[in-house]
């Protein structure tokens, strides 16, 4: 029996306890911390800022086209 290898019952119990603690912390963070609300708010802000950036880039592109047309016409 001394040559057998494997995990002991104590190691198995400690592993299960650690996993249970991690599960409890995760469940409490998700349910009480309003994690989903924060994620939805962040997604909404991202969409709003992306729309603003797209509008800004379109404005800049139109200005560049105006300058290009102005200088190409003078050549």
C-alpha cells in the first residue's frame, strides 16, 4: 500500500471547501453587486460614445473632402 499514488481524502475535502467558497463569493458578487446593471450601463455608454465618434469622423471626412476639392480645383 505504500507504493500507491493518488489524492488523499483531506486534499479532496480542502479542494471542495475552496470551490464552495469561490462559488459563494461569485454568487454574492453577481446578485448583490448589480453586476449585470453595471454591464448594461457600460454597454449603453459604449453605444452612445461610438455614435458620437462616428458622427465626428463623418464631419472630419466631409471637411477633408471640402479642402481636397478646393485645392484640387486650384491646380
